[in-house]
C-alpha cells in the first residue's frame, strides 16, 4: 500500500501558519491595550502624587495652585487621548478576533478533511492487509491439501 498523501497538505500548513500569525497580531494588540491602560494609570497616579505633595506643604501660593490646575487640565487631556486610543485599540482587537476565528475555521476545515482522508486511507490499508492475509492463507492451504 502506498503511503498516505493529502493533496491539500501545503494549503493546510499555510492556513495553520496564517492562524498563528493572526493570533500573534491579536496578542500584540492586547499588549498595546494593556500598555495604554498602564500609561493612563501612571499619568493619573503622578497627578495624585503631585497633589499629595503640594497639599502636604505648610503654605500654598496662588502660583502653586495655578500650576496644579494647569497640570490637572493637561492630565485630563492626556487621559482623554489615552482613552480614545484605548477605544480604537479595542475596536482593532474586535476586528482581529474575527480574523483569528476565520483563520482557525479555514484551518480546521482542511484539518477535518485531512482527518477524514486519513481514516479512509487507514480503512483501505486495513482491508488491503486483510485481503492479502486471506490470499496468503488460501494459497498456503492449496499447497498443503492434507
């Protein structure tokens, strides 16, 4: 019996690689989202720390309060920018999830076809072995009639 050969094996491997690539892109987007969240937290934490330091001092001047107000205004703008970038990243993640699912489905379809072909080939090989064994038994039986 000839060895098993799946004619679409190259396509199946390529689709497997594509699925892995799409999953890698998804992981990168998730890392980017986490980075944006971390950056937003850090900006907010810096503001809180500056406020604590300023209010811990014995005396405050109007310049200190004006600087704090300007810094708060800057932080609000920076946080809005980061939140907008987070929303854009979340949208990219949603789209990338769809691509990952589609790539997996394409691969799994070919994988199921390969599995079915392998089962068919295995059954045919077993039948061929059985037929050969029966033929050998009968030929041996004919040579030794007693």
